[in-house]
């Protein structure tokens, strides 16, 4: 007579795997939201500040200089360009952070 052996998950393994799954979901949704990692396309119109060998340098709407490749404009010209930036830069969280930072800057 043959006996069959069934492998059954013990409650400890089951609860540990369930706990890891719940912890992973909480971390991904609260600490590091995945939606903020996805880049968004932004199209802007700005004035050319300088021209370099890599392209034109313009002042972006976020206050940082942006280099536009394959640009044949001269300083002072207004151009329209598109680029990708992280979605978190447009979030309400970052707007609150910048508003609080304005209080700190002397």
C-alpha cells in the first residue's frame, strides 16, 4: 500500500507571506509613490539666453536653465520646445515644499 504525502503551507509561512505583501503595498503607496517616477512631457515657450555647442540655453518655467539640442536661434529669440521631467515636480507636495522654502531663504 502506498501513502501519499501532501505538502501543506503552515500558518507561519502563510502569514509571513501575507505580511510581506501588505508591507510592500504600503511602502509603494505611501513612502515612494510610483506615479511620481513617471516622466511627463512639457512644452514651453521661452527666450534663448545663450547658444553653446550643445544647443540653446533657455530659462525654464521651473527656474532652471534647460539646454535645447539642435537649436539654430540666437540669444533673445523666443522658441518653443518640449522636454520630459518627473511628475513629482508638478505635484502639490512639491509646491508646498517650495512655499515653505521661500520662508527660509533670507
